[in-house]
C-alpha cells in the first residue's frame, strides 16, 4: 500500500507523516507531537519544516442519507453528550450501516477513512520557504513509493497525494 510505503520512506528522511490529526487545519497543527513517539526517529524532536499530514476533515466519510432517528440528526446523545452510536456522530444514517471497525474513529466526532480505504488526500505542510524547499526535495521519494503528486509548488496551496488501494 503506497501511503504506508511513503510514510516509511519519509520517516527514514526524518519527516513526520501523519494521518487523521484532529479536526481541521489549525487544530491539527496545534496537535503535532514535539518528538517522535515511535519508529526510526523515536525520541528525536519533530522538525516542523518536515511535516506532512492530513486532518479529520480531509479524510472524513461522507454519507448521503437520512436524518438519524435516534439523535434527530444531532450526532450525539443528548443525555450523555456522547457520540450517537446509531450514526457514529454523523447525524445521518445510510442504507449501508457503518461498521466502526472499518473506519478510523480515533478523533471524537469524526468517522474517517483509513489510508488503506481511500485513494488519496490533501496534505498540510510548512508553507515557509524552507518548508517548500524541503517538500520539493522529497517529491521523488513520494513518487517512488507509488504515489502521485498534484501540487503547484507554492507554499500557500496544499499538496494532493494519491495512491492505489
Ligand atoms: Zn478544528
Ligand atoms: Zn444518531
């Protein structure tokens, strides 16, 4: 699977590569770890000019369906404030009921695809001059992992990376 390959290859280069960091772009940036918790860089400080990650909104599962009857579309249980178990916090139910075991539900309020179940995503990176140069330097590695890159090369536009799954 190409995302895993890319992640492994970039870790070797000292990059932090994350999937489904919490919520939106600003929450995700503020929840980046200070140091690598595992892998070949364990214990080393994360260099924020060498980070590549997406967030929950990027890999969220969209369901076109009907309003959930159990929570009336609110997505949470009004008594306990917990995510509604019928719709998994989506507020809607589809004909194919969602099986939480098949999705990444690590972030509260979101049901997200695992990288093995989608064919790509937009990613965040450091848009400074240094960050852009760092990213340009690893594009060949990303492509060698079997991923396809779609990016203008500007610091203020996000990079789209696709793979086959
Ligand atoms: Zn947010
Ligand atoms: Zn519900």
